[in-house]
């Protein structure tokens, strides 16, 4: 039967992990390792990993244009500091960002596939994704079909991801697991493995529209899954915590988890992204040594 291929794949990994063990491992990392990464160099790196995000109901052509122009102006204001990795918007604003973004090396990500619920027909998800790419999106962020996952319908979950990846082609596809809605660390690991197996280029914690959003425990489990998947397949998958990154300390915690679980090879903005907006100003303020509200 078709679904057996998913069961066979999952059987190659240890998904029987306990929430308490994960909590203990994360607490140890936070207690013993985070402080050594509390440096200006790490904060500069994290600035260059930020996905500057605006996903508000009140977004408009004017507000998104202004948002994009701040990224253009940053290059002149702080020529010695890294610019953000990405601007992330709804697909209806892809064309505006694409036409107005002047900074080399900043990606244009669009949330697609009926974000944030993912409750839409696959034909709608395909069309929205194709239109976003036509309008200039270089990366797509899509929510996994959480309801189907929780129902055990792994085949549909994976088929949708594979179909969206086919639409994306060489463009990066980030799959949002919405970890706050998954009951256990075992579920988070299972979802991570299915998403990677189906074609995700990144796995992402959250939309930021549900509580809890990103948590260190979810990040730890997802990074463990990425490591084990890489060890078995040689395929390097990126990681993106998003939602609930409110302080520089939060960013340092995620950086440290990636460093401890995945190693130095993942400490590049090709493999580590931070989905946030408020963090950009906080990191910039700490790097320059005074409060700055640039974005």
C-alpha cells in the first residue's frame, strides 16, 4: 500500500522521544552554552539571518513599499553591517517588493498555500504559489496541512508538499509545522521528517498566529531531525524559528541550539533564518550600542 513508504521512512528514525528528556536537554543548553555566544559577532551574524516579516491584515501597497525601502536605506546607513536575509510578505505584495527592492542578496519570501491555516484545495495552493513566483518570490513559506497530519493522513500531507515543491522548482520551499498545535515532541519529530522527505528545503516552527509559537524545545527536536536526516541522506535542510522571537536572548537561544545540535556548518544564513521583525531593531541596537528603531 502507498502509505507504507512513509511508515518505512519513519521506521528508520527514532520518533519515540519523550517531552521531559527534550526539556532537560534544552535547559542544559540554555544554562551552560548560551552565554558564550552572547557576542557582537554573533549578533551581527543573526542580523544577517533575519527574515524581515510583515503579515498584517492592515498591510497595504504603501506600507509594504515603505517597509521595502527601509531595507534599501539600511545599506547606506550601515554599510559595514549585514543586511537582512529576506523580506517576507503575502503573495499579493510580491510584485511591489520585487520591483522596489534594490539590495543584492536579499531574498523575497511569500507565505502561500492559504496561510496561516493551510485549509484550501490543493489547486488553490498551487495557483497562489505559482503566482507568487511569477511576481518575483524567490522563496515560499507554506503551512503543512496540520489537520491531515493529526488525522494520520501522511500521504496527503506529503503529496501536497511534493506538489508545491514541484511548482517552486529551484526556489526554496519552507514548510511551517505549526509546532504549537502538535501535541508532543514525538509529533514534531514525525512532522519534521515527513516534510523533509516530501521535499522541504527548510522546516519552520510556526506562523506566529498561534500560541505557543516557536519554542526552544520544538527547535531542539527539529534540529535533531535535520541532523539525523542529513546523516542518512546527505541532504542539508535549513531551519527557521518564527513567532515569539521577542528578545536578543531568544535569538541567542535558537542560535545556540543550532550550533550545539547541528554544528558550525548550519551557522550561515543559507541554513538558519529567524522569522521576525521586532528582532531586527533589537539586534541593531545591541550592535551599535544605543537604542535604534530603524525598521
